[in-house]
C-alpha cells in the first residue's frame, strides 16, 4: 500500500502527465498556502484534475493523482457532489465510469506551504503516510466528524443567581499538542461585611490564558490566578468596609488590587522558582520548578461585581475582550475592552523605549528583542532574569540561552492594563473573551454580529420552556446578514490588528455566503465560523490537520461568551451545566461556584 501511494504521489510532480479523456472527471480543489499572511497571494485556489481510482493489486489499493498542467490561481466554486474516475488499469486512460457521489471520501494532501484536497473511493484504506517529498496524505474529516471535533471541549452553564449574568459558554479547539491555552471561571459570594453592599455581592471571574513555548504557565494561571486576585480584592474591600467613607473602595484601589494579584503570581513563577531550584536535589525537580518560568502565557481576566454591575477586564498580552451591545438602531455595536499588547503596538513600543533608552532592538520587527511578540506576559523569564541568573541556570540546568540584545531586563511585565465598563443587563449585553487565535480569523464586528445572529436563531428555535435566559434579547429579527454597526479593517495605533488568516486564506466572500448557525453553544458557533463556516471543505481541512502541521494555518482557540440579562433560570442560587450545549464528557464537571 505504501509503495503504491508513494509511486502515485510522485506522479503529482511530473510536469507531463496523461489527462483523462473523460469530460466529467475535472474536480476543483482548494489549496491553502501557509506563506506569510502579508503576501496577498498566500492563499490560492488551484484547478487540479485528479483522477483518483483504486484497483486491487496484490491486495493493495493504488491511488492515482493526476495534476493538470494548468495550475494558475483562479477563483472556483465549492465542489459539488463529485464523480471519480476509475481507470481500466493502472497507468491507462481508457473509458471512465461514473460512480455515485456518496461512494466518495475526501483526502487531504499536505506539502510544504500548501494543502490540497482530493477524493478517494469509499471502502478503501488510506494510511497516514508521508511520501519521499515530505507530503502527508490524510483522510479528511467528514462534516459530522468535524462537528464532533468542534464540540469535544464545549461547556455551557446556566447561572441562577439573579445577579445579572444568565449564562456563559466555553469552547477550546487545540492546534498544538497538547493545547497551550487554558481557561478558568469562578463565582465567589462576598458577604455584606466585605462587599459593603446590602445582601452582599457576587464576584464573578472568567479567565482565558494563551500559553506559548509550552503549556505549563497557562496551567499555573488556571490553577491560581483567580485566587491571587480575589485575595487582594478581599484585602482592599475589607479595609474599605472598616472606613464608612470608603465604601466601596475607590476605583483606583480596586485596579491596584488586581494588578498586585497579577504581579505577585508572576514573581512567584519567575523569581521564587529560582530560589527553590537552588536547593533542589535533582535536575528533574529543577526542570519541574522552572517549567512555568521558562514557558509563558498571556492572561485575560474579567471581574464582574454583581451589585455595582461594573465589569473590569485585566489584560496581559494579546488576548482580547469585546462587548456586544444593542444600539437604539437595533443593530449590535462592538466595543473592544482590551488593547492587544505586542511589540508592534504603538503605546507598548513607546513604553518600552522609555524604560530601556539607547536600546534600538528593545522592539524589533514587532517583537521584544526581536523574539517574543507579546510585550506583557507571565513567565518568559529569559526576558526578565538578569544575565548572571541565566548564566548560572544554564550552567547547572541547561536552560536555553538569552537574546544577544539583552542588556537591562526585565523587558516583559505581567502587570495588566485594566478597563472598567458599566454593564447593562437590561439591554442584553454580552462579552466575548478569546485568545488571539480567534482574532486572527474574525474582526471584532464579525464576532459580535455572529453572536447576535446566534441569539436571533435561539429565540426562534428554542422551546418556550427553555427560553427564560433569552428574555433580554426578545424582539430581535432573524436575518442571514450580520446585524452589526460599522466594521473596522486594518491595524490601528491601538494594536487591534486585522484578521491575518482571512488574508492568508483569501477569504472575501460576502457574509451570507460565509456564516452559518448550527451549534447550541455560542462559543462553538464562533469557532465554527472562524474556521470556515459554510465552507465545509475549509472547515474539515483545518480540523483534519494534526499538530504540528495545523499550527501553520491556525492557533489554539479558547473562546468564552458571557451573557448578561434580567431573565435567566429560576433563582436557585446555583450554576448548572447546560447539557444541550455541553460535551458529554462535561457532565462530570463541577460547577464553578
């Protein structure tokens, strides 16, 4: 089988190939290129004539791929149900018989810089082999399998606290193996003696953590960041409650408490670990202690006080939060609640150059010291430790070398930038929090418009007895277009970058041809449309790709959608799993309360 596949894949490279004389075997196949997104031709569509047949030869199936000499880029329609050709014998171009469309399965051919889709006969084996040219041949996921993969890590919770939050949805789609993203949610009931509010208050936290160079830092944030921040907030609110003139504490004191929680945790990860390593008795223990410091993670944490209805978003790195709110016009508006913090962000670039004067490479090509893209992050200790510390660790524990431009560390900080927004539950506000994997594929306006489209669909389809949480959104209109006000395109001084994957993939279809509503989980709905939407070929191809190939085309995805409203489940005081929008494996998940 392997020899047959290799033999016939080699034919793809041959410039002179025999064309089938049948008129019905020309198939249009999408080619996705992984070249730099700045290149407008980095996604191209190729017309490929592939006669894919199978002939029993010593018990093996022989697959033939014939590439047309016409490989120029051209826009092509999505492939309709496709007939495949079965040659009379290997290497011949005799009469071709047409088979029914449902006897066809899809294949994905991965080569350096491009993907190709093709068809294979049903009921024939296709092994995951790599040919002599480094091309990998995979059986492409069916639509049902792609949907199953999208929904594997979805969770949804109904909030019966009567506190302005009615539901939140979560999904994760890995690209790295293991996934480097993580997330955490927590609701803490705060008594009147601390909150300064009659009947107390609910403090609600949602966090998404975008790890890089490994998963250990983001995992540490999942385990401890909310606890660190809540502890500092408790100290601040308790001190204020003792002074009647300070109830509740001033806004700058609350912000300072959140920042302190972030920086204390990063200090523990980055510097306390070094002290522990010095007394470690083995290199394996040292490696375990240093792992969260050597990898890194962005952090996006939202803190909602149910009594004040204030939502604070603390951002360290380039994950993003966006508020969706219905305007008087009936359209949704998208408001960014965070700023992407990278070496290419104007404000971050200015800050770093003031902190490190006479260092021309403090930011280089939009990256810190020419290496790290986020300008704020947890871990990433090679940008924070002194040269002396790094030399000592490298000598004893073989840590990686630091940048040749490193002079006056630290260059990266975990201190967040915080925004405060007054939420309006009566207007049906919602917030989308996501790692940059989503924002590489969709604009803020597209994300908000897609959630609005999803809400409209739920209001029309959900049985009446399950509509209580949708109360704030009644009166909306079902439409096939995104009902959202003005879309911004391109990068601006705030660092809100245009979706580079749309440029890479050559996405330019109108909205009604791109987007679809098929999921009961709003976060999964966003992931589906980010990865292709109505274009099932693109969706299946991107989800078929295994790590590390997938990383050329998409990043890890972690998405949370938080719905504010005056409706909601009966006030039970509980946070309950919404089973119809959660994976079966989520049934054992402990409520975040």
